[in-house]
């Protein structure tokens, strides 16, 4: 009897060990830079094993503190601010002045003609059209061509943010009901619709490929599947993957096409290369500088989700990465957390990271690089230099040599403060660049506080004086931190490569971060944030709260900046245009026009790209949800604007009526 009982105990014990080890282990033979069997706490799926390891972690730390208090305090105590007294206050990084990347493309290659085959226009993500039928002199004649609205309005999904594409006379786009549509680009009549059951269909876009047999439309569902459908029929291509779908990691992004491959990046920091026709996964690369640890997981997220671009002649794919989690507490993720908050160049032929540039190290402010990088060229020494450009939530515009990742402008790192959160180790330095000029504010001062006549100035000033004020000041226990977030959202910029001008919409939303001990798990910390608003529920800082900005990439100077959107309530009080929150982006054209939407006044507007002057506008029922698409068919130019924000379901099309 005793033996049977002991056998049972041993069986249960080893079964638990096996199940826990199995839950800790990720099995995948496709990685070229990682073993087939990968053990990491981050792999845990079971809520029970997650709880077990959280408790083990706490017991380990308590034991560690008892056995080696000095070592414990060095790692898990509060960092001494005096430890940085002897460090340089700032570090200047000189710009690249010679040995630039060679120009491999013509200037005209960067524009999108009438082949808008991929969301953001082309592989360079310039989102800049060379179609010239609509110009400054005739834009006043724009009128509605058609409006699409779904018949079934029951299955609404939020956050559909796809820039539509145009091919062979049809507009391909997701709608607000989790369907992919083929819409006749002249009449607005739906040719077919494809229903996606799970996730968000083509959340951040689509791409189309014609292999002379069929036109294939690729997109993801933001829940782990890549789909391939026949663009002519709207049916799944059954011989792609398993009945038209391939199981991948979670990503909102469509793939990009290089040679005979589909290239994807997912939110678990995997770069995945898939056969374009069969859907077979060829290889994977883990884009994360991981450290092996049993109780402390490699940091979560910090993954590519904003978008990516391709230089097919160099075989380089460029992508931006998000911030690591937890957002405002980094005690369990010491170090810089590579490659989070970075612009990464990956060599698809060598299967390796060619270079990276990390803008914010050990991010505690949610300052991810949210927008896709743009491939373009700028002028140096009377030569065109191939560069990659991205605009960030700090307001910085990174302009980097495409081959080396070195900045073409001087960069400055400033000494950053320490935190009072036990175990937090902030990065010693953070970037505070002056040129290119920041496209929005990244730090709040007292002079930025709202001074409208209705504002309770005493209240907001009191909150300001009892708080610290944003990046690079880290969030702390016992004192609030007012931070200006957002700035450049996922839609990013439109770039005129011939003129070397970048156009971007910005969003300024101040919020307050508070850090406190997690009541559910002692010894750990968490955050709370709230918007910093005035007594009418508007931002408690001076406008503009939303802007459109034109930046000269050759000298880094802002050419013009105008408010983007208005609140009618404030307009009635005689307050000039303030700009509103927005995140949907804009599209530029060769005829000096900017098409833009996404503001809270529901307007689609057309601006003069030389000065930001509004030339035409149309009030929709809801804000735009993605950058506009423009195309030409039968000698007429059309503009398509999805408007799914705030519960919207319509897609608007405009054309020139002369």
C-alpha cells in the first residue's frame, strides 16, 4: 500500500514537472537564430503556471534579500541618484558627413502612380501620388462619387485602420463589419465580400500580387492567421497554406513581397518568411536581444506592429518596433530592452539584423515608434542620398543612412534622472534632438498650460506644480508625471521625394501617470493614467492639439504648421481653430495637395502643401479612419476615405466634376 502511494506521489510530481516544462517550452524548428526548443517564462499559457511562477519569483526575491542583502539592494533597491553625478550631462553624436549610401533608385520611383498595390502605396511607404488631374485650381469642384455603407450593421468591429488599395479597376478594402470588399472604383458597387470570422480583417492593410494566373490578395486577421483570397472571385485560394490560410503569430500588418516570398513581422518579434504561392513557412528570425532566465521572463512586446518597408535592390526590410511592457514600470526588464523602440534594418538574404537604431532605451513612457518607416532620398553635397525616415511619438524625425543606420543630423543625448521605484534602473541617457525640429511638443512647461477664459487656471496650475513633467523624467511613486503622448500615430508620414518634404499629422494629448504598489502581488508595482483635461474636458494645455506639419528633410526645418480639426463648442466661444485628436493620417500629391481626415469634426479636407492653407472640405458622419487612397480611371481622379472612427461604417469616394 505504501509503495503504491509513493508511486502515485512520484507520478503526480513528475507529471507536474512535465506539464510545467511543456508549458515553458516553445517548439519551432523554423528559426535560424534560435534553438528548436526554447524555454522561457514568457511562453507560459496556463493561468495556473503563470500564478505559480509569480509566487516563485516573490519567494525567490524574499530569500535573496535575506541571504545577500547588499547584492539584493544593488539590483532591487532604489537606485541612488548620486550615482550619476560624475557622468557627462550630455553626449553629442556627430552626423554622417561622407561615405553616404549610393542612390539606387530614380526620384520618380518613390511616387505612387496608378498602381496602389499595397497599403501606404508602395514598398517605400511614401504614400505620395503622382496623379495630377486634381490640382489647386480645380479642387473646388470636388464632389461625391459614391458612398459605401454595409447592409448588415450588426457585426461592427472597432479599430479598422487600413489604407485601401487599388488594382484593375477595383478598390480593395476591409469594412467595419469584418469583411474584405472588392468595390467598383467608379460606381461604388460591391463585386464581392469575404467574411472573416475572427479578429480584425486587414486591420492595418492589404497587398495584392498578380502571378499571371490569378491575382492574390493577402491580409492578416490580427489573431494569428494570414489569408490569401482570389481578387477576382473573393474566394480563398485553397492551395495556399491550409485551405487559403497560414497560421502565424499575431499581427495587424499585411505581408510585404520580396522575390518569391511573403515577409511578415508579428507582435512576438518574429520575422517570418513564407512561400508566396504555397504558403509554406520557409524560415523565421527572432528579432529580440533575449536573455535566458527561468523566473524572469524576457520582456514582453517591444515588437514590430507599426509597419514596414522594403528596399528590394538591397534586399533590406525596414520596420519599427513598439515599447516593451509593462508600459510605465520596467523593474523586471533591466537594460535597454533591444530591439524595442527601434528602427531595424534586416537583411533578407543574409538572414540577420544589418543595423538598428534605438530611439528610447528602457522605455517607461509608452513612446513606441508607431509609424512605418519611409524610404526616400535627401540631398547632401549636391548628391541624392538613400535614407530611411521615421517620425516618432517624441516628435523626433529620424533620418538615417539606409546602408549604415547612421544619422545625417547631429544627435544629442542628455543625462536622464533615476527612479524611486524599487528595482527600476532607468537608462542613463535619452535623446533630446534639436534638428530636425520636433514636429510636436514632447515636454510640458508652465507656459504650455491652457489660458482660455473659461479654464480653471488655479486647478490645472496646482496639478502642474505638484507633478513632474514628462520624458525623460521617469514615472515615480508618490508624485504624478504629466506626459504629452501620441504625437505621431501609426499612419505616419507622406513624403515628396523630389522636393524632400515630409508631411505628417500630429496629435497632442497630455496625460498623468501615477505609480503605486500592486495590491494583488506584493513587491511589484503598476501604473494608472488619466487624461490631463480642463473643466470643459478639453486638453489642459494650449493648442494646437492636432496639427499638420511640413518638414524640410534637407535642413531639418519646419516649413509650416497648421491646426488640424476644430471643436464647434470652442469655435462658438470665439476661440480660434485648436486642432483635435486624430490618428488617421494624410496623403500627398504631385500637384501640391494634401488629402487628410481623422479629426473629431468629421471633416475630410484638402490643403495646399506649399503653405497648409485649406482649399476644400467635406463633413462626413464620422472621422476618417485611415489615410486616403487616390487613383485614376477613365480620365478621372478619385479619392477614397474610409470613415470607421467613433462607430462609423461608411466609405466615401470623391471625384472631380468640371
